[in-house]
C-alpha cells in the first residue's frame, strides 16, 4: 500500500480517479507522481512525441529521440525538475468495507528502493518546471510543461501532475507559474483554470504551424 509510513521521504502528490460514495465497489486508479530518472527517458520521449504530433500542445514540431531526452534529463537543474506520473493497478473501493485508502487527494512518498513502493505501474505522463527567462530578475518565475499519454488523457493524470508541479514550485521558492497554450486546447484550459491560473492575454498569430497562424493564450498563477 502506498501513502504510508516513511516520513523521511519527501512527499509528492497522488490523485485518485475515484468512485467516491459509490454503494458498489468501483475500480480506482491511483496516480503516483515522482521525480523522473534517466530510465524514464524512453517513455517521456514517446509521450512528448505524441503531444507534438497531436498539434494541440506546443509549437514544437521536431520529434525527439530517447537519447536526446536522456541528455535533457541529465541537464536539468535541481530547481527545474522533471516528474512522471505512474498509474498503479486498479483497485476496488466502496460498498463492502472499502479500500485501505480514501479516494481523493493524498500525499505519498515517492517509490524509493527502500520504501517498497515499486508496485506494478505504468508511466502515463510527465511534467517539468522550466526556466522562464534566464535573466536574474525572472528567477522567481517558472514555466512548465505537462504531457499525458494519449490513452490516459481526461482521467485525472494532468491534474495530479500539475498539483505536484505547483507544490514543487512552492518548495523551490518560485513566486509564479506561467504557461502558454493553444486556445483550442480545451482540456488543458479547463485544467489550468481549475487549478487557479488566470488568463493574462492572447498573442494573436504567434506561431505558424503547418502553414496556419495560431494564437497562444498566456496564463499565470501566483503561488
Ligand atoms: C492537457 C493535459 C495535460 C490535461 O491532462 P488530463 O489528464 O487529460 O486532464 P485531467 O483528466 O486531469 O482533467 C483536468 C480537468 O479538465 C477537465 N476536462 C477533462 N476533459 C475535458 C474536456 N474534454 N473538456 C473540458 N474539460 C475537460 C476535467 O473535468 C478536469 O477537471 P476536474 O479534475 O475538476 O474533473 C492532457 O490532456 C495532455 O497531455 N494533452 C496533450 C498535451 C497537452 O496539451 N499538454 C499541455 C500543453 S499546454
């Protein structure tokens, strides 16, 4: 069971796609958000390339390779970490005495070797805190990235990761998170608004993507 004991480990987030309040047992998938390691480069690469190909997330058009993502991971500063979300095996709660974990948001330790938390898990997304601007005065502002595996979108993974990134940003002393998104990214927009981001404005025709001008929305959240 995760969500338990070792308080020496730093807490990160877990969200629950839940069946709270259901009379009958319902399948529940927990998401565990933990720091990325070099071993995650392949999955991060695959999920990032899905986001690039889908043309809903980014003005980036150049597909990545696992090796490039390994180098990218290796060059992160501690203040600009990468996290990954893992989905654990579905379990059943409610109805007959419930599960060991209350559905809903809880804090858990990351799956360290000593914690015994390396339960069966599927990597379903990644996120990162990024340098917004290298000028010294901007050091309290971070940009972020967040990408969920296609088949797992709309199932709470994005919320779990963004909550973890907000928490990490506060821990690292950032004052603000900012992002830029496409106006037609409905799920992303819903997620950001739900987690307290406000729209700063819209850059008109900010990028030329596949021969078409696209606008980008700028959003921010003071931490
Ligand atoms: C955008 C993205 C990160 C969101 O993550 P996600 O796991 O799909 O989103 P979640 O399931 O956590 O949903 C977040 C919120 O949006 C809402 N939502 C989900 N699907 C929605 C839809 N189709 N339309 C409107 N709102 C929707 C949910 O209700 C949820 O709010 P809740 O937690 O209060 O219920 C993910 O879809 C993704 O990776 N997309 C491709 C890459 C991308 O766009 N990255 C962001 C670049 S700016």
